C-alpha cells in the first residue's frame, strides 16, 4: 500500500476469508496481487466498502462481507481501526513510537482475518537484506503476546534512504490466540486463501526485502456462528518502530547520540511493547477525549469542514516529530519533510506552532530547546538565529560555518514571536482561560517550585481516574506564570536580546534575502517579512518587561512603534487598498499573514480583547496575557490595515483559495489560515470553504499538501510539498480564540 510521505509503497495487507466457503476478500493493501484469479482452491471476491471515518487519532475503514451461499445469514460487518493516539495530557504516551490496529467483526457466520507486513518498514531500499524472528512472551495475568521482530541485517545508523530510516527494529505484535507465519508473500497468502489460516511456522532463510518477498503474518479465526447473539468481537495488533538513537545532535556537550524519551520510563524494548499493547483502552480514551474537544471547538469556530481539516492536520504535525531527552529536559526533534530533510527548521516550527499552543504548549518548548541550547553553546557564529539544526534529519549537526539557508529576519522574528507566545501561555486562572484546554489538568503543587523547570515533566507521573502516566498541570496565575517565565527566559535571555538587535538594524528595510516561502525566491524589501521583524521587536519589549528590564522594554517598544508607522508608509499601496509584495513592487499585493502574530501576541485588542468587532468570531475564553489585560493596550498595528487586507483577500480569491501573492496562482494553506484568522467573518469563511473545496474536489494518493494551485486542477506547482508539519497553522482559528481575553 502507498502510505509514506513521499508516496512510496510499504508492505501492509489485510484479507478476510469466510470459513468453509473457499472465498477470500482483499480488504487493504496489494495482497490480491499475489492471489490467483483462476485458482481451483479458492475464489476471490470483493467486500462492500462502506467508507472511512477519521478524527485526529483514528481512521476507521468499514466493510460488509456477504454470508456464504445458502446460509440466509446477514452480511458480516468489519471495521479496520487504526489508532495513533494524540494525548496532550500524557507526554509519555505521545512519545511512544507505536500504533494500534484493531479489527472489529460482527456477524453470525465464521470468518478469519489475515494481516501481514514486509521489510519495507525497516528500509527504503528494496535490496536491503533483513533478518527476523518471532518472540512469544507470557505475562501471566495480563496474557501472552506474539511479536514479529524485523530489522536490517546491517543497520545504517542515523541514515535515511528515500526518506525512510535505515536503522531501527519493527515489532509487529498480536495476542496469543493468533496463528503466525513468515515466508514468501505469495505462498502465505495462497495458503490463507485456501485454508483460512496460517501455519505457525517461521521461514529462517534471511534475504533481501524483495527477494521472494518475505512477509510476517498473523491470522485470527472468529467463530461467530457459536455466539447466541450477534455481538462484536475484535483482535488487537500493534506496530512499534524502535530506534536508539533517534538522532544525533550538536548539544552543548558536543555531538551526542540522543536516546528516545520513552527510555526514561521503560528499560527494555519488551517493556515498552508490553505497556503499549495492554494500555490500549487508556490510550484510546485519552485520544478520544482530545478528538472530541477538538471537534467541538473546530465546529464552533468554523464548520464541519474545519473539523476535518484540523483532524488531518493534527496527525500530520505529530508525525514529523520524535521525542528525546529526559523528563527534566525533554526535547522534541522535527523533520521538515518533502520540501527537504532539514532538522528543527525554525520557519517550519513557526507555522506549526498554533497547533502546539492549542494542544500542548509544553511541546513547543521542547521544539525550541535544541535550538536554544545549541546556539547558547557558541556553535553557531552569526548574530541572527539559525535556519535549522542540520541539512538532513536525523543528523542535527548544526552549521558551525554559519552557511545555513539565509533567512535572518525570518528566523529572528519567528523565534521572538514563539518565545513570547510560549511565555503568555503560562498565565491562566482556570481551564476556560488557559491557552490549551489541557494545561490545567493534574497536580498543581509543583508549579511554584524553584527546583522544577517550567516545562519539565513531573518526576513521578500522575494517576487520574484510574489512568496512569499522566502529566501534571503547569503555568497558573500571574505570579506563578511570571516566575516560571523568568526562569525559562533567564537562561537564554542574551540570545533573545541579540536577535532583537539584529532586527533593529535590519528588519525595517530587509536586504535581499529569503523568507519562509523560499521556493518563491530571493527578494529585498519584503513587506510581510519586514512586518514580522517589527512584531518580533515588539515581542522583545514584553519579554524584557517580564524579566524586569524596564529600560530595554521601553527602548524596544519605542523602536517597534516608530518602525510600524514607517512600515505602513513603505508597505501599503499608494491608494491604501492593499499591502504590496515588496516596498518597490508597485501594483503588487501579498498575503499579510504576519498580522496573525500581532494578534496572537495580544498586541491587537480590537481582535482579541473584549471589544472585538466581527474581525473574529466569538470564543468562550482564553488565557490572560502575562503582562495584563489586552483591553488596556492600544492596537500595535492599526486596525484599518486588518480591514483593508480582509477586503482585498475577497477580491483576490480564486477557485481553490487565496494565492500567496501577485506573482503566482498557488496558495500556501498555512498562511491562508493565519490570514483568515484575523479577517472578517466573510473573508474567513471564504478562505475556509475554498480549502475544503480543494480537499473535496481534487484527488491525490499523497498526504495533505500546504502548497497547491488555486486554479486549473488544483494540482501541485512544484516543488511538491506533502506531509509537512506546517499544517499546524490550520489551528490558527482555535489558537487565537483562546488567546488574550481578560476576565474583567
């Protein structure tokens, strides 16, 4: 089946067989390629596919299979359920490199299920030699498990081929009552089609992935005819891909091979696999809680289409990450994916950050920490922030020569904006005023401790309502929040100060350079880029105030206010009807998505205060900014610019969305959502509906793209972007609606 970010195939097949009918039904994957349509021993038939349902963590594929001839029974119902839990209250579970597959069956005649994987899970090179074994373990009261263990014969540590890891071990696990078999794919599938089961044997002739393609299979018989009532039965499988190390990283102590975070809690692969398998009910419950809240919030914020968009986006963001570090210093490593293999790219984390602010701001801190630690250690020579931590994941080796991709204003602005957003997320009084709905869950006793980092995980994970392994609460009232913010900022304050100095010198009139939309090419005097830098300076004024540096705060505040007035003169068209792409590109226009940073940092009370206009749909509540109620401030960027851009976007809309700027008819959905979040209700709705229209009317066998044509067939303009974590900006509505509300 095709399921990698680059659209390559990976071996994963599921079949069903009706007992005593000699009929086999392909359900998923390409197993039918191995079957013989002219076989004398079995028949091939197709199930009735009823469709798919999905949320942020789960995909369910539903089928019916007709009863055997002459039985008179109703069709059997089958659901293939895939669960990769998003658990914002349990970083432990989120850090597990594992997923669940459950097959649910309901009917009154007997049938069997077959499932297999191949060696493409452990290498992108079809010629790689692999080895495998079957582990059978008795956990006494918990039960027994069977687990296929597959890896390359010679692992290539910290290497990728065609964007797939060439190191690590796949563990494919099922319960004791399944049958197992390894061997040539065609032979085993023929055997299942003929007999409805596999034979509990293991082919020990190790070979290359596509040399008589070895597969690793389980089968499960469901004796439904013996049940008095048509109850639902199920079988649970798990897939775990274990890597140690997960990356190598140029940390303060030098180039370090980084272990996975889960090793702080489990001391063996077996312990991890066992915990994960038997934790299914708890993991599913936590994931369902997140999905239900997300669905509720997204529907209230937009529509049922918005629910679908953010559900797809959430899983795509987390799919780009790997948890590492320790509970007292967790790290989250991120791969750019498809645009290139850069690691910890600042301007990819930046569009992803609305997702993290809504879901778990702690995880945003874990993303920033590797960058901060590396630059604090003196390994990056430039006075602006680095673009990324390494040319290709998983090698975060830095850029000691300073020759990373040249986006100095972009990256400095991004870091300062995210830094203040993270600081602001610490301050809340109750669940309705927290930046994330899940920030407040758990024990609060450690929040005011000098010995506990603001973003650390608790030394002892919590148990609530019978569920183990949960995070504690974090942040709190203004006093606690300021203390925690100072603790976090103090370690890296000189970097924030240094980057702001660069923006003071170079952001108002940016030199010829790249911005995050580097595929569009180099350009001087970029209007949106300049605004981002100016908002970054303004952000530093508030970070300085949090640190008690009143003179610095006043200095940066005055500069930012002076700059934004001059920026309006330079960046807006002569008739005041739109923002130009660049100061000297007369007649051009651009999506001014840096307005979102202004709003999400509480600099624009007309949007985020109690006196909101229709620029933003109402929300139930959000966190109080650490420096006080937004309503006491004036708008930093004049509100007429918001109104002007909102009106302009409606005139520029195309069939499938809002083009990025006047140069091309392609859109960037991440920036379109940031622009929509601070636009009028009509503009916001138009942008949302256009993205939904693109999703519904176009077809692809690839993951969600953030770059596509707004006209013609809605295809991909090149470069082809797929599966990128930047779709976290699709959460822009939800994040802004929980931001900056005062309680008076």
